[in-house]
């Protein structure tokens, strides 16, 4: 009541200044609010674009992974790492922005960063094993097995024993079958023929040594293939696949989702 009386006692000119000042203050406040809204809208749109780009870069990582497995060329490891660094920087940038507004989303991106780091470690371990196995029959464990097989072949030819020759051919046939289509059944056949040949050459120290070298190199190679994975869902391939699918799901998770609603 006293404030109303005080306002009425002011001159018309003062009242006009007061009203104009109030209007200007309101307009400036509204303009500041609009500017803040537009700025945040732009940041949200940029974050959405960055998230979409992250999906694309993750697909690029998968392509480099598959290209390496198909061609065994180390250049795809370098391309994988370059794309991984770019994706990591993009995820970190998103995390910095979203942590200002949505703690749950920041936690989601931390999960992505963790699974991505695991993906890189798994890929490098897988690539190391692939290189160790060898890109062809002259390299790595495959090369060692080839040399041992050829040495045993020469020994069998010198021996000139038909029963030993037949056992050797059966063993090598099982070897090639397993390399083409690794199954427990074919591996069992290989071991059976290995035992048969072992009994036939037991009396020849030199030939027995060549035989044992071949079996040892074969078992080492077969164990490496088993560790790598005899199918995309087994071994190191299977573990990597599960982890990268978790990363894909996290990146594709709708922006409005919340871990508490899962």
C-alpha cells in the first residue's frame, strides 16, 4: 500500500522512465534467455551429429578389423589405430559436453570408452596371434609346419616302405582337411593317424624324430587356430565380437534413455 502511494507521488516523467526501464530489462532478460536457448540447441545438434559420426567410425573400425583378418596385412592395424584415436577424441568431446547436463549420459559414454579400449586391446592381441600363425604356408607357425611336413615327407620317401607311406598320406590328408575345415572329428582322425605312423617308424630314430617334429608343429598350429576361434563366435574372435556389439548398442542407445529404466 505504501509502495503504491510512493509510485503515485512520482512525476509522470519519472513514471515513464521507470516503466521503460522495466520493459527494457525484461526485453534484455528475454533476449539473453533466447540466446542461451539457441546456443544450447546448437550444442545439442552438434552432439547428435558427433554421436552419428561415432557410429560411422565404429563401423570403420570393424571394416579395418575384417580387412586385416582377410588379408593379414599390417597396414590395416595402422588404419584401425588411426580411426580408434579419432573416435576416442570424439567420444571424449561428447562426454565433456553431456556431463554438463546429463550425468546418466556421461556414464553411458564412459562405458563406451571402456568397451572401446577393450576392443582395441582385443584386436591387437588377435592381430598378434594372426601374424604369429602366418599369412601363408611360408610364414609363422604355418611355415614351421610346412617345413616339418616336407622334412618328414623326404624321410618317408627315403625309407621306401609302402605301409609307412600310406600312413603318412593319411596323416597329411587329415592335416589339410583340418586346416580347411577345423572340426573335432577331423582332429581326432589326425591324432589317430599320427599314432599309427608313430608305431610304424618307432624303430627308425631319424624318421621318428622327423615325425615328432611334424606332430609338434601341427599341434602348436592347431592350438593357435583354436585360441583364435574356429568360428566367429568362438575363441578370441567370439570374445571380441561380444564386446564390440556392446559398444555398438551403447552408441546407438536413444539419447532420452536412462540406465534406471532398463
